[in-house]
């Protein structure tokens, strides 16, 4: 959540003494239309010296127009760099000073986005815009619009991770003979023995990422990932032409 520190303006007390006839009461009784109101606001048309020559900037001293311009560039960058097919296509970028629609101080972008370019936008925003978004510990995911998104307890997050995981397995189990298959460690009961059988061309690092994310979801809802016991699995190419792990 952004914290806005609004500049404080102290209005001086304006007293315009209106001369009174000698026969009238004291001059204090004649200060009606030209004194400040009870709320501290000066008479309309009066000139008030606030002691602050710049009213266009924010509380950090940055220029509001510069902030608006660089924020617009940052939003255009995000729009051009958030396409994805799974969470593996996404990453997080620092947005502590970004005034877009992000709930946390992180923004989801494509993993192949130019993060050096984003860092330049972030540096310019830190010098001109109000900062203070909570990092929130967000996690990236690929939403139903096939766009990278930063999530903080989003109800769409774990279902999205589960779908990505199943699609990854479906794309990496094909085999013709047993030698086409290998076992990777799994925290979930996709196969037996805390292992998952995939073909030898599978990216083990990508699997570890997905398995770890889904296991984290299981801490909130066990239906996403039921832990199974450890054993020494056997791996084979099943009758359906897919790798499978099984306990001997």
C-alpha cells in the first residue's frame, strides 16, 4: 500500500485592520469581512505565502509531470512484456515506486523482458514519484489471460500453478522404451515413491520450480499436493507410451 505524505501548508493569520470612526467602537469590532475564517482559510483573493515555491511536486520533491511521464512509459513496458503460457515464462520486477494497479511492490513481467530497462524506469520513479509500496512477498504466475501477474494470496494463483504443472507433465512423459525415461524428485503424488517419471529430455530445473510452487500451495490446501512416502521407485515406459514410476 502506498503511503502518501501530503505537504502541510500553514496559513498565517491575516489581519487587515479597517479604520473606524472615532465615535464607533474599538477597531477590533471592525475586523469582520477581512479576517481569516475559523478553519484557517484566508479570504478569497488574498495572497498567502506558504513558504513553498513549488506546488507541483510530491512530498519527495519530485516533479509531478516527470513522475506521470515515466509511469506511463513503465506501464507501456509492462503491457509489452507480460505474455506467458505458464509461470515458467514469468518473473517479478521491483515496483516500490510504481503507481500502477499493482497491489504490492512487485510487478509480474515476462521472464525474457529487459530488466535493465525496467531498472532505469524504477530509478527514475524513485527520484520523482511517491514511494512506499509494501513488497508483500508476492509470487508471479500466468493468469487466465496468458499474462504474467504478481500475486499476493490471489484465489487464482494455486489453480494456475496446478494447471501449469499438469500441462508440463503431459508434455514431458512421452516415451517408446524404458530407456527414454528417468525419475525426478516430487513432493506430490503424481507417481509413487515421491518421484515423477518423465522423459530424459525434461528440464529438471523447470520441474523443480513447478513442484516447489505446487508444494507451497499444498500448505494451504492439501488437495493440490498429497505427500507420498519415500521409496526406491522403478521407472518404465508404460503401455500408453508415457513414462511412469512405480513401487517394486
